[in-house]
């Protein structure tokens, strides 16, 4: 997926009330139950229907690394949808979202002044409207670049302009060379 998209998913997954199934057979049974059959699971994971049936019956326990990664990703994508929706809703309406990033961040100010990009480690609480924009864009399938832009706009408002209290206006805040990004609800 993407750095920002994966970070948003990880933040939401922290709100899960129960752990997702760990073993391959348990994960396979969960997917079969969710998709209502072995055939759709087989098509989604790009394996044979018979292989899915063998996992369900505990005849196979250890998948290949590529299959294990796809299996875990698909289970986590579907695990506790109501908890996931509630966490996103709370962040988008009342709680906001915290971004912790280490990246080369710079900005452009009016009248030709500029702050050259430099490595910054920022932990900033973004207001709920930015959480809503991030989650809406992610749901719409936005690319990582668009999620970065939304986060940069939030950092511009909250950190660089101190929620409008700092004099002067910035034209643009930009991320480059992102080393780390993590979100928390």
C-alpha cells in the first residue's frame, strides 16, 4: 500500500478490542465465514479452492511467506469493522489524530522568502477536520501523495502557523525524504 495509508490503518488497528486470528487455518476460516464460501477466498488470495479447504480443515498449517502476507493483510482489512468505523468517526468528529513524523520538511512563504527543507522530528495533534479528510481520502483510494498533502496542510496550520496565531502566512509546506510516519488516534 503506502506509507501514509499503512500508518492510518495501523492507528485504527490499535483500537481493536480483540486480536485478529494469528494462525493460517484460523485466518482462513475467518475469511471463509466473511466471504461466505471457499471459492471467493481462493479467488481473492489467488490459490486453489482445494487449498483453502485444506487450510480450513487444518490439513495445512504453514503457508508460503507471500501467501501468509496476503492472508494477514486481508484478515486485518476485514477485522472488527464496527470498531474500525467507530474509531475513525471519533477521530474525525471529536478526537483528531496525532502525527509523529521524521522527514525533511520545508515551507515556502510569501515575498520569495523560504525556509530550506531540513530534517525535523514532529509530533503534532491535528484537529478532527484533518483526520476526517485523511480517512475520507483513504477510503476513496487516494494515492500516498494526496495523503501527504493533507497531512502537510494540517502541519502548516497547527505547527507552522500555530493555529493562525503566528504572523505571516505560508504558501506551502512540503514533505521530502520521509523516514518515519506514524499516526495515533
